C-alpha cells in the first residue's frame, strides 16, 4: 500500500440553497485550501443543492464538470430544508471523516483542517466549532441574531447539563462510521442539537474547539442571498430543541415552584385555623370545645380566595410533577430503545459491508 492511500479521506459537505452569489467563489476557496493540505488528507467536496430556485444548481454542475475528480453534487428536486440536506451529505459521503461547512464561510475554511486534526488526535466521534466557548469569537453578526443564538445555546447547555457551548452550529467534523449509525428524524435546523443529544445518549466522544464566527464577508451580500436564516423561527426552534435534552426538568421545575407557592398559602391557612381554634376555646364555657371543622369553616368564610388559590395551585403542581415523572420514565425508555436500534443498525451495516 502506498503512502498516499494511507491518508485520511475527507468529505467536505456544503448544503446550499439559493447561493448563486457565493457558491463558485467559496467552493474554489475551499478547494484551494484543501490543495494546501493534500499532503495530509485526500478529499472531495460534496455540494448538496437543496432545491435552489436560482442558478445554484447550474453553477454546481459547472464545478463538477471542471473538477470531476474533486467535486460532486447531489440535487434535491425541491427544498427539503437543512436537516435533510445534511442527512443527504452523511449518506453520500465517500470520506471516513465528514466535514459540514456553511457555504458562506462564516467559519473560515481553515477550520476544515483544524477540526479534522482534532478528531484524529482525540479519537473523537464529533468535533464542533464553537464561537461561544472560551477562546471563541463572534464578529459582525447582527445584534438580535447574536443575542438570540447566544441565549438559546446557554439554555440548551442548562437543559443538557453538559459542558458544551454550541449546540446549534452546523460546522462540525464527524467520524463517518459513527454518524451514519444515527437515526436522525428532524428536517431543519434542529438536526444539529439532535445529533448532539443522540451522541450523548450513545456516550459518543464530543469535542469542542474555539472558533471565530465572522459575518464580515457575508454582510456584503445582503439582498443577493435568499437563504438567510429566519431569526425568530430559529430562536423558537432552538428552545424546542433544548426541551428534548431534559424534558422532565421543565415539568418538575414548574411543579416544584407551584408546590412551594401552594404550600406557603396552605400552611398560613392551617396556622390561621389553629389560631381561631385556640381563640374560640378560650371564650367557651367550661367543658365546651370548638371543633376543628368549625374553625376551618370560619376561616373559609373569612378568606375563601386563599383556599381556592392554594387548593387550585396545589392540584396544578401535582399535575406538573406527575408529568415530570412520566416524561423521565419515557425518556429512559426512549434512550434504551435508541441504544438498541442503533446497535442493530450498526450490526446490519457491518454485515452488509462484509457481504
């Protein structure tokens, strides 16, 4: 076997939708960079044209024509969204390492080599580029988008209870044999946190590296690109994605707060009932005693709203706590089934490869 054949093979996947303004220039930039590290890696660029309505498909075809040994393209007949474009890239990549890049190169092409090196060095399954961890940086990103993205990722970090900082980013390196065993369901931006979540279930080795997210060049193409992310949609999508990590925390958290509020109200009512009972017994004739139920009725006439608020809040708290315990049980069942399904899928793939 020659030394060339021992080099790791990288598949750089570039999901693209309506990117005629930047596609050719940025693919050529990626290719120039890859030529510079061709002593370390064999490589291909796989463009996934996700049903573009402009000239993206034609430009991609021309790149394949000019560089048939290095560039491939897969066309979706209609727009199937980012998640499906990434899944298409996973299933059609030839490389043992798959690099997902944002075609706008808001993360420099140099991160291809950096992530691949880190994946090999650490024997990781996933390497994620993170602008939000220590050493990371964000430049020229609009304030609203930057703020929403930062807080969504903080929320996911809290929900996941793990030391990752960027769950929503798509710029990552994957070990092919790992990522192709994942049963991925989401169709859009949610695929990125879904991969992290399912990787955590499978105890995958996930490594983050600090990265520079820079929109300086991207901002020059305002009005020429129609693939800009919808900020509000992406924000709420991120919140819902965070819910999948620890759904029971939200139910138990809300239920716990409501329970404390209801107990505060009910304890004070109980104290007032006992106080009324004690006051009543001091004025009654010898041998007579006021009953607890009488004092309770008296206090109810005095403060009916406190009984209603405390009682209703208590019932709602019980409901939320019950949902929390049920979601915890469901999550455990799901993780066990996912483990089993992934193992079966991996075994079937290995068997098919042998045949």
